[in-house]
């Protein structure tokens, strides 16, 4: 369900209470850009020359599994390989943005809709991925529902290699550049869901997916 209209209405009410116009004026937007340009970013670690290698290392450290595909057309075969190796079956739900791939040709049945209780596998893309921490950044929208990465027991994420950035600051800068403003939900996924509440023993899958499998797409 697209909740962007409700979000817009809430912000408009806040701005009205502040005696501002319903929508930000150009002077306000310019002031924000001026503020950002005058404030330097904090220190960042040395990520090395290969962001893709750093991302892979950190993703594995966060208990993801990682594979590669040569291009987007090869993604369904990579997903099928993972599902066969793990014995998870070949039925999933997925983002609409991935509906153009030949899933049936790879022997996978994918419904392009938000997940329901019986759905065990969710396939998503990403807005970008952060090499520093091995984190996936997902932006919600009518075709990119957050629940696909949160409700199924297994989350398969398709990550174009060109969308791997260095730091969290780079990820937000890219979102501002390409989207202008953030959507209602921004999700950062750093490995499977986990908790250490009981005797500080890490348990995976406590509040979300047990498994996160990342497919890095070289030609995208």
C-alpha cells in the first residue's frame, strides 16, 4: 500500500502549524543545500581501493551469503542455484522492479506482490549498498515494498555492482541527488535479523529473515 499521500498530508499539517507554506519554497531548499555544503563530513575509515571487495567481506562478516551474476539476465539462474543448494524450494515473492527477468526460464515461480504469512522467500533489489558495513539500503515505494525484505524467512537481495558506495554518508548523498527527498520508509539491512537478549547468545531470525543472500551483479 502506498502511504506517501498520508505522509505528505502530515508534513503539510506540521508546516501549517509553523505558519509556513504547504510545500518547501526554493529559499528553504537552497538554505539546506548551503548548510550541507558548509559542514564537512566526519572521519571515515580507509576502505581500500576495491569497494566491491570491502562490501563482500563485510557482508560475509554480518552472516550474509554472497554470490555473483554476470548481468541482470543471469540473476534468475543465480537465485535458482542458491535455492537448490539450500533446499528452500522454488517459489518466492518479489519486487515489481524485477518482474522483467526470466524467472520461469530458470524454473522459479515469483509473484510480484507484497508478502503474506505463508511466503518464505522475498526477492528485492536495493537502492544502494554500503561497502563500509556490508549494509543494504532499501527505499520503499509502490513497486519496492519494505515488507518483502522483512517478513519472509529468506531475503534475497540483487545488488548492482555500480550501486555499491563507500559509506553511509555516500548513501544518503546519493539518495538526495537522485530522489530529492526520502520516501516514507528507509531500511538498512545488515545481515539476518538477530538478537542477543537471552544470555547474550546471538540468535538469527528473531525479528525478521533467518537468511540474507546477496547477489552482486557485475554488469549492472
